[in-house]
């Protein structure tokens, strides 16, 4: 059962004057990725066929992800009444599809799949924490607090099953680290870039992975602070089974932070383009 419902969100407190264009732009994309949770749950049920206990967990997880999408969708519609979620979501799920009718994880093992899920939940819990701390709009802040808490709980849930499957499959740390790093690099894959494209396409735009991925990541990276990266690093290490010293952990976090800031400087023109186009309600500018 979900920990909260849409009725628990203080919708009456919405303040249009505190809506940031860059946050509105990425929430439109994020709501579609979250709303697609049912497809992710289907995929997990196919990968873990025969594990009825996990199947139930995956279905519940999928329902909670869909609720995240529904909450973010409602906020996006308040922030921009012209946002046509149904049309955009149809475009998104037509242009981006998850693997179907699979018999095994694309990660090579069930342990690998659970490591990948832990990495994703690490990212989303930190991401929504960062959004919530970046906005002054009270409704978005409340939504993000609830989603971030859910995503952290999901991390712990997948980690519990990860430990169980490690005992069965005995995947070494190097392989686990490889899976984790592979999933991290996929943060800039077609899913998020196509979601951003679909969220802002009014029929005049042509999909370009580099352009739309850069626009999304430029807005997202700008939200993070060193504490978010430090927490993410610790959670990924835990999923992989590595217990670094405090010094090593801080060094890795610091390196990750510097790399993100370097990337952000390269992407800043894309973020400014998003802010300009979103504020002016001119999606065609996003193709520049």
C-alpha cells in the first residue's frame, strides 16, 4: 500500500509566482518517466519470473512510481495549464520503449538487475531531494519530499533482495561495480532525453538525443550540491559491496562533484535556452 495519496498534497498552497522555468521544464519530463512505472514493473516481473514474493513487491513499487508521476503531472499542469500530458505521454511511450518479453535481465543476472535498481533509486532519491531544496514553490517542495522518501525506501527494499540474490548467484565485486557504473552512464541515455523532447514537442521539433539530453541534464545538474553527491556515492558503494574508508569516500565524492561541475559548465548554454524557451512558452526555441 502506498505511503501517501494525492489528497495528502497541499494543492491549495500552489504559488505560480514561485515556479522556476527550469524546474517546470524538467518536471514535465520527470512526470512521464515516473508515470511509466507500470512498464518497469512488468519488465521486473519478467526478469524475476517464478519469484512470487518479489513479483508482488515489484507491482507495488510500480504503483508507487505511477503515483509519483501523477503528482508531478498535476503540479506541471498547475505550473503550465497548456501542458498536454496525455499527448506528450503517448509520444514518449511511442518513441521510447522498454525491453519486452524478456527471459533474463539486460544486466546479465538478477543480482545485476537489483544493483541497477539500487543505482536508479540512489539517483532519484537524491534528485528529488535536490529539486525540493532548490524550489520555493510549496507544493513542489511537498511533492518532492514525499517522492524522495519513497525512493530511499525503494532503495532499501531492492537492497534487501540484492543481498538475498547475492547468496544465490555469488556475483563478484568487480562485476557488481561494472554493472553499477554502466547504469550510472545510462543516466544520459534516450529515456530522459526523449522524455524531455516529448514534454516540449508541439509538432515542430525533431528529436536529437544530444540536444535534448543536454537540455535535461543541464537543468538537473544545476540542482545538485556536494552533500547530494556524497550521499549518492555512499549508497552506490553500499550496493556494490564496497566499504571505502572515510578518506576514500570523500575523495570519490569530491571527484564526482568536480566532474559534474565541469560537465555543467559545458552545458550551461543549454540550460539558459530551456529557461528562455519555457518562460516564453516557445518550445521551438529548444531546437536551437
